[in-house]
C-alpha cells in the first residue's frame, strides 16, 4: 500500500483511506449496516495496508461510529488510525460538545481519536467554535493524548478556508476534490492554499458520491477507450492521489469489489501521466455536458421536514437523463418504475420549498428548484 509521511503528522498514512460513510446496508435502510460484510471489508483493508478509517457522528444516522468501534477494536490499536468529527451544527453549548466527544469515544471503543475534525465548518459554525472555545478545548485534549491530530473539514469558499487557516493552527484539513470540482467548486484554490501552508490534505468525494464511478455513457466510453482494463473509478482515485500535498484519499466503499479495485490502484500506485490528464479533461467536458444534478448522496440534507428523499429523487432523475440520450422510451419506463418505489411522502412533488435542505447541502445545490423540475417532469408523463 502506498503511504505518505508528513512532518506535522509524524507517521506514514495509507494513500487510500476507508470512508465509513457509505457502508453496505440491509433492506435499503441507512441505519441497518450489513455488519458481516462491513467487517470483512475492514479486515481486508487492514490486511492490505490501509491504516486510515474515517467516520462521523452523523454517518449512517449515528451507526457508522458504532460499526467503526466494533470492526476496528478487534485489531491492535496501533494498526489503524481513526478519524471522526464534531457536528458543530448540533452544538448549542460547551457541555453539548463535551458530551458528544465522550460518547464518540465510547461508540468507537477507544481511549483516543487519531484524527479529530471540526465537521463542515461554515461561517456560522466557525463562530460557534470560537465563541465556545472549542478549539482550545480540543487543543487541550491533544496535549492530553486523547486527540492525536486536530483538523477540520470544509465545503465553503477559498476565502473562508483562508480565514480558518489564518486564525488557527491545524494539523490537517479535509476538502472535497475531484476532476470536476477542481474548477467548478474551486478545489484548485482550496488545495493550493493548504499546500502553501504545508497542511496535509485529506480528500473527500474523489468520485463525487459515486457519480464519477458510473457516469453517463459518453464519459464512460472516453475512459474505456483509453484504458479498457482500468475501472472508470480508478481515474478519479488516481487524480486525487497524484497531488503531492494529499495525505490520504477517502473512498466510501459499500461493496467488496469496490474495495478490491481501490486496493489494486493504490497497491501499485502510479501518478497520472500528461496523456492521461488530457483524457481526463475530455471526460470532464463530457460529464458536464450531461447536465447531471451534482448530488453526491451525502445525505446531509436529511431529514426533510416533509419526508422527501432528496438523494434518491436526484439519483432516479440522473439515471433517466443518462438513459434518455440513447433510449427515451426505456428511460421513461425506468423513471416511472423507480418513482413507484418511493413512498408518497418521499416523492419530489411533496417539496414545499422551505429551503432547509439548501443550508445543509455541501454542494450548494438549489434543491427545491431541482425537485420542482423532477415533479413537473413526472406530472408531464401522465398528462
């Protein structure tokens, strides 16, 4: 397994990190993790040199940290690094933050957290962190050895990232970066700023929630024509891993074959060549032209007050858009069948445009606008 060493970290970290955000589930229920399969995947990752496992308070509606504790505690503590995060949007007092942290240690079955992050710091939560003195609190925990490295994740602007790194010293930072967001979400500037300050970078969403692993047919054909023996997903993983300031690339794996493919890439890692970068540029243009809704299925938008299943509606519509290019009749049929699988409260037409989801979306998607587009399209099929 390819590993990287950064002075501020002081130990080798596997270039592939296991993101415990999209674990295998049962019965379509995000809270019902398939423990035997998830355990087998964690074991395989460890056996192949993966030593960075990333979870969070909200992943799988609180069950990801439980899985992390059960799966990882079966192994020697010095064989893995555990990362988890403080949900600042749930913190209304210093005591709340303190209790959440204590609970996380219990759920993760550990006496310390290797990499602790302030989760998704936006301008509002940044004020909360400062007003409650949370940075100083966790800095003290670092001195006590209960936290080994202190960092943050962010989905905001480069100017906000600069404010974060100017006002506080951090051991590492986690940002969204992939070959689409390099320009569209200003990942280039975000990465460049962190690299200039010698802050190791953890990459999240290298495959945009899986959408870059299974893109539209035209994008997929560009990759397969260039390298028929390589998976489409491997291009996105290698793109992020080719950046020298990257400490680890998180992949949210839900299937064994996804893990096997990522291990194949990182156990024999080769940075992208100039010719391969040109292929990626061509593929990126094709992907943008597909007009897909840029949802990564992170589910930060949950729970909708009306019960709308936002990520599933978007996934159904994106699938329709891709299929409609080559077979409009079949696309309509698949769309209608998928819509029927949703309960009435979960459907797009139940959105009342309250806007609560917009404030939680890391991708800054205007969710109500797209839900209305989906609802209108669905209604048009029955006119």
